[in-house]
């Protein structure tokens, strides 16, 4: 059993807890023992139980006296500590920390989690649930996770990189990627505003999220190169934020080294979904739209009928991803892998 603490109980933090409760295999291996968030825990417990995107939890949730009580489960310690140096998750029984606050994005600022824990109860693993801003080791399940070698502070990359990288790994292995350009059609996020409001250094993101299609940048290229360094110098992309609360759609154009057909392309990714990428790549055979993929636990869902090859060398790939639920499930899978290896 892995005892885990979560720092930051926003969209990703709550999805991680929900997934740990609803996956039977995780209930046997992982226990959330403590959560820190600076916001009101009466409201946070309400948001855990009732979610506008993912629906009702299906378990009764109560909060009292710094304790979150979830039907049928041991109590979870709650904290409202704004000073990271005062956090001591080890004292609450945690073996590993999932950092999902969005406030600490490099190894130096995450080191506070380990200062007390290593001496007291052995916290030696901190997973950043985002792309890092420094050279922190970065892993994604099914892509490079087997390269993990006991690092104490590491990143699970971003939701977008977890969606892109499995497809790129298979296509590069099977056909060779010479060049790749991508566009991520992404749901709006909490760092955007409902109404026009100043967003630092990005005029377009200053516009109302629920009223506009908003072109913007993405850090997915850099994170993808961390996971698959052989693609350095070959990829670039951007993002478009759209007025939906969840789900992203990948639109990838590639120039390949070897001559292939549309049938080869489809078979490559479908075979991977059934074998080496089982549980990571899913296949959409039913012409789904974005809401159909809410709650899909895979990293990415390949869409064969929207993907094709031109002239044997240029391929177009489209694929879906639940950027909250799919990512939360990979965080848990990676946590279990790292503790057992």
C-alpha cells in the first residue's frame, strides 16, 4: 500500500483522488492520507462530491475538524498551509507526494517536501503533476517510464504531452518521423477568465474564455522532446482554446521517412493499443464528439476515420484526450510504478 499526499486540490488534485477511489485496482494499492489546499475545505469537499464535468462521486463526503471523510474509507487529513516550508506530510504518514498546486514547478521549489520527510518517515518521492520549468527528470507511462531509476523529484509531464507522446513513439518506431506539426484544440482552464480581463503577456488569453476560440502557445513541444529526445528539431505546434470545459483534440501532421498507406497507419496504432500501449492508447470506432470522451481513462484516443496518409509520406492524425481524467489515471499509474521500482 502506497500512502500518498496531494498538494493542491484543484481540477487535477480532485481528479486524482476521485480516480483513486473509483478504480478497484488502485483501492488495493494506493491510499490518499493527506491533502493541502489554501481554500475553504467546506467548499472543496462539496466540489469533490459534486463535479459539473465528471458528475456525482457516488460516495458521501463530509468535512469536519481538518478531516475529509469519504463513505467507507479511512479519514484523510486536510491542511490549509500557505507556507510550503511548514508542510510536513511525512508526519501524517505519507510515503509520496503528488504536487498539483501549479505553484512549484522546479526541483528547487519542490525540495521543501523532502526536508523533513527523509529523516522522519522516508518521503523520498515527489511527483510534479505538470511540465517542469527546469531540467527535472520527466516521464510518461508507455513512453519512457522504464527509464525511471529512483529519482526523488520528477515530473509526470503534462496532460497534452501524455496524449501526444504515445502516438509519436509508435509512429517514429514504425515509420520514422522526419517533421511534425500539431494543433491542440483544448478546453478552457481556470487560469483563463469568463470575461475579458488582463492576462499577463498574452493578449488573446485576455479575452473571455466561454465566448471565443482563442489561439495561443503551448509548452507541449518542449515536454515532448524531453520524453522523446530523438524528435528534437523535428516538431512544432500551437494550441487553440475553445468554449468547452474538458477534453482536447490533437490534430497532427507528419512527414514520415518510410512509404506507408492509410491502412498501415491505422494498423500500427490499433496494434499498439492492443499490445504495447494497452490502457494508454484507445480507439474511437463510433464517430464520437468531445463529450463522449469525458471520463475516458486512456492517455489518448486515436480516431481512424479522421486519420489518413497522402502520397505515401505525409500523414494526418486526429485523437481525443480527457485532459483531466486521463491524466489523473496516468499520475496514479506512474506513482505505483515508481514506488514498486
